[in-house]
C-alpha cells in the first residue's frame, strides 16, 4: 500500500491520467491481491465513479482514513500531495508497529522456548534421575524432593495442563471480544510497568500523526476525530478521542477532554491547546507526532535493555535451580563416600 501510494503520487504529479496510472500499477504490483483490486478500481473509475468511491469497494485494503484523504485530495485538486502524505503517514505508522513488535518478539520467543525446555526437563530428564535416586536408599534434599514431586505431578497431568492452557486462551479471547472486557484489558495494559508507557506513546504518536495528516489535507475536524478514534488501537484512547469530538461539537476545545481523560500526557494537551489557539493545530500535531516517534524509539530501546537481564536472571534461577536440585543428592553421596 505504501509503494502503491508513492508510485501513484509520482505518476499523477508527472501528469499521467488517473486511469492510466491505475492500469500501469495494476500490472506491476508484486501483490496478486492488489493487482486484482486495482483492476476493479480502474473499471469503476472508467464507469464514472470517483477514485475515492471506487476504493470503498475494498475496505480491508483502503480503510476510512485512506478513502477520506483521497476524497479530500480529489475535491481540492491536490491528489498527488495527498498521496505523498498518505505514503509518509503509512511508512511512519508501520515503523511504529515494527518497533513495538520487535520489542515484544524477543522476550516472547525466549520465554516460550524456556517454558518448553523446563517442561521437557521435568517430564523427560528428572524421571531418569528419580529412578537413579531410588537406588541410593537415602532421604533426598528438600529442593530435590520438590522438583521430583513437581515432575511426577506434571507428567501425570500434562494433558490436563495443555487443555487448561487452551481453554484459558479461548476464554481470554472471548472476554476481550466483549466491549467491557476489551476496555478492562486495555485499561490494564496501559498501566503495566515498562510496556504501558510504550503503548501510550505509540497511541499518542498515531493519534497526532493521523489527525495532523487529515487536517492538513482539508478533512473536517469532526470527521477526522471520528476516524482517529477508530484507528486508535486502544479503546481507552479511543474513548478519550470520542470525548474530544463531543467537546468540539459543543463549542469547547480538544485539549480539555484529552487532559481530563488522564491518558494523554499533560505536555501533549498543552501543545494541542496552543495549536488550537494559534490556528496551527495540524502543524503542532505533526511536531508532537515527530517528538513521540523519537520517544517510542528511546522507550523500546530501554525496554529491550531492561528485559534482557531480567530474562537471563529468570532462566538462570529456574533452569539453574533445577540442575542444582538434581545434582545435590549426587554431591552429598560423593561427600559421604569421600
């Protein structure tokens, strides 16, 4: 979508007709799905529909934000400028998503692998030691007894554990699919240590970037806020944006309800207020978005730096503890023999 937007903007800026641009791009896109969709869009444009109306046929690819900005570009006669803005917006939004996913992927993979290794140790390795310990004829140390008991329980109930995990996962999905459940879950997420700060910063950056792009493209502010709320990614932030939209419709400012929500940082609300007072809200929002893009970079780096030693410490304590517990009887026997 980013590549299409960039190429389309370049072609329109070069003076190529809209239909010819769509024809060329539908033939050279690397995505088969995009090729087919662009062919349909071209046919709709040739039938007399506007470009924005034609894009509405594929909401899974061209969302409300995309369609509304294209419509604003068509009306204002600056489609090439709008497409460049869209491409820049999509690139920065994708960068934010990649950063957060990258920060989450490493610890998740490590913890999953660690749990699999621990489960294998308890179900496959410890039973071998247990049989060997039975021949010693002496009482086992307390840590060893605990590990052996845990191994026996897990080996006997491994099926129930797996079923319990699967059921818990599906119940969690069902719970977060409800309006109340999703709100509770998202409220908890933004208050988590380390992770919550990043999620709020990503939400602020996305909101400011989206609203700035739409306002600078001529989209009415109430419509822009409505789209921003639907693309917020967090229902708590979405509720704050909807409150700002109601505030505007009542003749008040955007900054007040954002501050009252206690989700948006005070600095952001004050800068939005200054932007409203000076009539340069889109410029101010762009500056806030740039600032929070950098903040997300710093926060993700700090998160990664904090998680690595914590994960290493966890693995050292758990896996090291298992190994030590298994070898304690051997050390004791060696001492007695000595």
